[in-house]
């Protein structure tokens, strides 16, 4: 089966945290518009995201932290969990569906209902640590999906690839030292959140990159560090924290990637998945804030997953 599931939900558009906040509902509109313009949208297997359960979330987050998030959810106005991360009246529902989307995607792939999946979700997840919200993230969506694959489907080797321009500190925090998960992260450094350049556990491969890194240097880094490690790990499933804020046109950071670079890394990931994981790749949206570049990059990413 070559189908690619596209999992999203209307509540993601109701998570609004200020007219000038870069993590805006317009991001999902830009992706949807570009998928239509590129002629991809009709060929996707569209599904509404289901909400994650407390049990699924608490596999990767402390119960006390989950309680704090539920208690903080406002009935109106905004509540700020940190200087970047806020909740409105719909954010808790959106965060539950964002985490649930990766669980649903894993189930679809494991049952054979789809071969790959892209989760167009908000809020993003990869900065959320076991007991901390930060960097626009509340629950670690990709980590929830990985833990579900281990707990429910009995998988023993899962690779998580994170090419967002920011280090996936939350995912490392959750899975550091867990030999069932291989975590590979590339990111601009020094840069927010300031982590990822020090010593790591054996199952973590961090690749800090200088500002102005272009596609050639990014590809060389992936070839040298990620691909051999993933090949040797022989994952049964590959999860992707798909951040597109390293694009040349995205002023969130200073890297110089373009759509062909995202297409290339996606093809490499899919090739590894075809050899080791029955083709199974679940990708979840992280960053990407220039709307035009985001839409085009996601379209290239999904087109590569479609083959």
C-alpha cells in the first residue's frame, strides 16, 4: 500500500495565542493551500485526529505535569506557561488531538491502513520535556507516538529524526538512555533552546550546525552521522519531527535550506524505512513560520513520502 495518511483537525485552527505570534493557525492554511496547488491533496488519505488519552500522554510526561496543564487551561483569555507558550480556551483540546494524531498514525501504519502519515498538528511538540512546556510546545507529540508504538505494538527499535532548526530538547529529555529509541537531531547552534552541543547518551545523535548552513553541508552531516546510525539500528518504525524553519526564507533562524533539501532528507528516511520498517514513516509538523516556504516545503516532504 502506497497511501499517505494526512491527519489534522479543525480544533488546531482555534488554538490562537496572539495576532503576532509566529505559531499561528495560518500555518495550516498555508500547508493546505499548497497541497491543493501542487495537486497532492486528492491523493492523500484524510483523517481527523483523535484525542490522546491521559494514559498515552503519561507514558512520556509526569502525571503531575499533565495535571498542571489541565488545571491551567483557561475558559477565556490567555494563560502563559512560559514566555513563548500560551493556552486559550481551545488549546488543551488542540494539544490532546495533536498528541493523539501521532498515536492514530502509528495505529494506521501498524494495521496496514496506510504506509506513511503526515500529522498537520498544532501546537508542536519537540521542546516539551517530561515536566515542562516550552517553545510553543505543551505535549511532546512525536514522543507520545513512539511510546504508544512500544507499549501497544511491541516495537523494540524506533528511530526519531528531527530536522527542525531548533534542538529537540524535549524528545532527548524523554528518551535519553532508552535503547529502544534512536534519536537524531540537527539544529542551528548556538541558538534556542541552547541545548544539544554537550555530551549525550549513546542513543542520541545531535548534530549542531552553524548559522548559514546550506543544503550541501546539511546533507553531508546527515550522510556522515544519521544514515549509518539508522542503518545499523534497523528501526521497525521511523518517526519524524518535521520542522521547516531552517528554510532560507524563514527569518526565525539563519540556516539556508530549501525545498529540495527537505525532499532529499525525506527520500533518505523513506529508503531506510523501506529496507527496515516495512516503509513505515510517521511525520509530525514542528516549526516553520514563513508561510510560503512552509507550504512549499511540506508539499515537497509529502510528495517524497508518496514516492
